[in-house]
């Protein structure tokens, strides 16, 4: 079955089964964050093994990942001499706290009047799991090329998979990697992600006093750590909101534009609130750096008392531009923070992580095949888009197979999916189109290799 119309028809017929499978997966609260019950995560890993076995895969197994949750792996042989495509997704999800403001139970999937399925992980990234499931079902036992499956169990938290992949390169070698953990700008518009910003993070601790002291008796001369922290953090942006740190790279986006209505809808920016930064919207979110204060160790307002704080710690994340060196960018951020010492306060900065950025080689045969498959599945021209998000595993896959292509796509549309937030959802039509696109891609890549 290589005709696009036949593949699309088969994908449509498969959708009731696919959605049943997705509902089952969403009901498992597979939050891999420290402090959460590990039982649902392990249950989810077993469910993914069963999912791919039901799709016709053999030899599907859980591999122990040192210090982390197991990954699901399979190596499915195709014709001798054919290319190898590795299909990746992750089975863990973000937490879904009541404070996020969910309108329904996050772990009880609900299809609403708009046709979208709502639930934590419905988009990110259990939609990727059922896209791979549907692809295997359509390809059947007579696969046109070698396939590998890799499903991670802790992508949303401190992942240990990168080191495991780099330590076992023979298991994960492939000619093309398909990362089904992203999506287009809007439903029905095919998008191929061609660049990812990297993500580096650190903590900064400011100390000014030996212990808390009364704000009335000593305030006005004794510097409190919170005021010093505010002054330090204010140096990270200029008056326009651009990230301005010496040694941190910036760039320009040359692909399709991020549309403002899509961005405003997806970002939930309040009416009348201005955007940060300068340049095009695409530049700001895909090709320029952005630094964010993720959290601070502070008393909350209910517990606040009349004292000067002796020390404060903040955690910072900085998205870095495609082509930049992650280690050098983190060093620049940390050096800048150490140099800021209002009132001669003590400043301590510690590394948390580095995640490398990524840009595709658009001329790679697998990328050409992916674009053709998307266009055939959607019946529309393909947009080359970026992503401000980061997928650290991409750098490890490049180390394992530096000449291979990485295809970034999926069903998580920017406008409405609300991944990591309340009322996360996925459009079933996107899943259907991506099953067709992925099937056509694998068939097309195999045919190109044979010709």
C-alpha cells in the first residue's frame, strides 16, 4: 500500500481503535517527577510494550536505564540492505496539579464538542505513541525497511536516557530518527520543525545577612537578599525585554513565520499585554535567546513576616539559539550572574544542565522524503517552522549517528494543545494525518534507497 489515497483511507479506518488506545494510555498518571508514585510510570511502560505488540511488533521489551525509568525498545528487521528508521516518543507526562485549573479530571480523557480529546498527555506525548502504533499497523508485517522503537519514560523530568543511548550506540544506530513529540502551528497545516533552541539552566544564590533580622529595626541600611536578587535578575533583560547577556548568541529566523494569532492563542498572553523583545515574532521565539526565572526559594505571602531575608536562591533557564554551543552559553550566563554583586553581596552560581540546540540539514534525503510525505498526507504545502522547546536526546542521537537525519513532527499543534498546562488536548484529525504521513515517509524513504 504505497498510494497516498490508500494510506489516508486506511489511517481513517483505523482511528476508532487508535482513539480507544489513546484513552487507555491517558488514564495512566505516568508522572515520572521525583516524589510522585512510581507505580503508574512502570504500569505505563508495560502498557506501551503491550501497545506495540498489539500493532504487530515482536521482541518489544523494557530496557533498564541506569538511575532512571526503563525505556521501551524493539528492533524490527526489514529487507536486507534497507535503511533503518527509529521511531521515538515518551510515555511519561507532566504533573497536573489542581492549581493549574483543569476543567475536567486530567486523567480521565474527555472528547468535547470541539472534537478534541482532553487529558494530561493526550498530546504530549501519548499522541506520539499512538501515531507510531498506527504506523506499524498500516505497514504490517511486510515492512519496507528496518524499524527501531525507542520510548522514553522520563523525558519531562531529569532524563537519564541520553547517557544510556551514548553508552549503547549499536542499539540506537539508524539512518533516520523520527521524533513524534512536537507539531504544527495550527491543525490542518503541515509543519516540519527544522530547528530547536537549546536549554541551559543554573541556580543563583544571593546572601547578604548571617540570619533573618527585623525589617523595622534594621531595614533601610542592612541589605536583604531579595532586593539584591531583584537587582541581579533585572540585568538579564533590557528595557525592551530582549535577553542581553555578554557572550550569549542571537540569530534570525529565515523559515515560515510564526503567525501572531496562533502565538497569542497558544501563549495565553492577556489582552493589552505587550510581547517581550524586538524583531519578528519568529526571531524572538525560535532564533533569539530567552532567559526565564523558573522559581525562587522564598516565603509565600501567607507565611511572610517582617524580616529581612538573609539568602535567596533562584533557578534560571535560558533557551539558546540553533548553532550555539550550549556549554559556552551556560558559561556566559553564569559569569554574568557572578559579576552582579549589588551592595557587595555574596553570589554563588551552580550549573543545573545543558541541552544542546539543533538545526536540520534540509538537503538530507530523509528530510526531503519527510516533506513529501507531509504534503501528500495533508494535501497542502509544508511549513518549515522552529521550536523554542528543547529535546536533549537529539544531541545524543547525533553523536550516535552524525550523518543521519532527525525528523521532528507530531500532533501537538501550537495554537490549542496547551501542553504542560491545564486542559491539554489533541485533535484526532492531526493524529490521523500524522499516521498517514509517517507511513508514507517510511515507504518513500525505503523506495528512494532502492532506486
